[in-house]
C-alpha cells in the first residue's frame, strides 16, 4: 500500500471551507445514490429480461441493449449456458414484442438510477446538467476514498489557501468541465456515462505541480503487514508521475475503458495552464488572502514565504537570503527580509536592503513602490549608509509624508558630498524655515 497523506510542514492560513464543502457534497451524493432503490429496480428489470430470453432463446436481442450494455444473444447464451435454436418457431411475433417491451423497461429503469441521471453522458450533448453534477458522483466506495484522499490531504486546501476561496471554487468547477470535455468529445455520441471527481482533482494536481513545486508530499507505505512508514517525494515529481501513469493508461486503453484517463490528462493540463497564467500575470498577488504565503520567483523564495507565514522566522530568513543570493532582483524576497531585520531592530542589515529596494523601484520608474517602502521601513534605516544620489531622491519621495525622514536623508546626501549636496542642504532649509528659522538659516549658510 502506498498512499499520500499530506505535505511537509503543513500549515494553512485559514480553514479551507470550500474544500470541506466539496468533500461533504461528494460524500452526501455517494450516500444518497447508495441508498437509492432505483438500482435494485434496474437489476430486477435486467433479471426479468434475461429470464424471458432464456425461456425464448430463439429471440434476437434488441440492438439498443447491445449499444448501451453490450448485451448480445451470444453473450446471453454463454452466461446462461443456453443453446440457441436454429430458427424461431411459427407465431413468435408476440414473443418479440414482449422482449422489446422488457428491453424498453430495462432502459427506462437504468436511466432512472441516480448514477445515470447525474452523470455526464456524451449522447446528451451540450445542454445537460452532467457537466457539473458528474464531478460529485462516484461509482463505488474505493473510487470515492481514492479521490477524496488526494483532494483533501494533498492539493485542495493548499490551492484554496493560496488563491482564495472564490477563485479556487471557480477553478475547481471549470477544471471539472474541461476534464469532462476532454473525455467525452472523443467518445462522440456514446451512451456510456462519465462520473467522478477525478478530472477536477487532476486539474488541482496540475496547478499544484507548479504552484507548490517547492514542497514535498509525505507518502505512507505499508507492505507485508509489518513493513510500514513514511517518506517524502518532491511535489512536482509526485504530480508528474501521476500524469505519466494517466498518459500510459490513455495510450493503452483510450477513452472507452473503465477509467477516464482522458479526463485525468485534460484536467491536469488545464490546471497546469491556469497556474502558468496566474504566474505570468501576477494574478495571485491580487486574489490571494492577505496573510497567505506568496508564490516566490524561486523555490527558495517560496519556501521563505511559507516559513514566514508559519511563524518560523529563522527558517524564513535563511530561505530568503538564499533566494536573494540566487536572484538579486527578487524584490518580494528582499522586502520580506528587510521586514524581518526591521522587526529585529537590526538597522545594519535592514538599511542596504531598503536602499536596494528604493534603487530598483526607481530604476523601474515605480516611484509609488519606492515611497511605500520608505514610509514602511524608514524608521529602521541608517540614512548615512545610503548613496548620496539615492538618499537625495528618497528624501524627495517622502518629503510631504514624513518630513523628519526626508531631513535625515537629505542631510545624509549633503554630508556625502557630490553634486547633490548643496541641493539637499537647501531643501532641508526650505522645510525648516517655517518651524525653525535659525536652523534654516544655518543650513542655507
């Protein structure tokens, strides 16, 4: 036995209510379908048809039974060990009418079963509720447990935590629809139904493979009753191994077998595409809850964000330092590390990080972000450690919002000398003129 049981250092910023609700709906749907008497009625209709044919083995089986269930006269003969006579007796038209009626009753009873009513059936076309409802149906307890184990312990709560409840819910449902389409479109007008949350969960797994590539999945193994334990697998490897198995199954079985490999592959690719889009557009920064871990530019940056959200400040500092060493232009990691040093009252380490942030933002013509950094962390820097030109420009940014910080920065620029020194002193004098004329005159002199 080899099953996933969670992630390393699991921590969520909030209760994953959407994931819990989806799990509850799946369980409730399975319980409701299991208690339905419609399945027993369909079985009774099948038994009645088989018994009638067994008493009249010369009758041809209606074509609809073969199309829907694969029932042929030859298969019935083998199953019931009945010999098919060479020809039908005279006056068998009433018997033919009866088996046609039994066939119609069987089809009606089968269509009335909850599993059939709420599944996705290719022959029903586009206008069917099955596009959504099939995502909450399961064919057996093992099917339900297997899906929900991966869904709740590995992928769903963490995506919901990172992307927010509403976005995750929409992603899950649309992922299930796309996965269903990948399965049923190649099936044409087949009457075979598709059900299960596997396609939607595969979409989650595809997004998980990219969004949480820096994490590890804890696997539980149990062999020969006594040999058991756990080990870790990189999250991206776990996800792509699953995709590899689905691709192999799709190649060997196609879309007509008992497992919806087409839905698995289609869902996974959809999830991967959504994660790539979220990454490329920076959408996560706009939709993620405020205290959720952020998706870093590198694996180290993501680990640092996870550790910081979990309150492991020491680990966060180490990961963020590694992220900045690998990518000096990673401003999100630089800001997070500067905040850690500021919170520890470590001006010596915070100052060069703040200066780097201001310099990079100004270089990108983003004065608003540079101002925001200065107003947040300006109290925890040593302006004298700034380069003169950066200190002068920084003072200009915060002059209206924080005159005291602006004075400190202008004075640092002035004492550093260079072409901006006189301008910096005169600007200090201008700010001091109203409140301290004597100091203003001294600075001007």
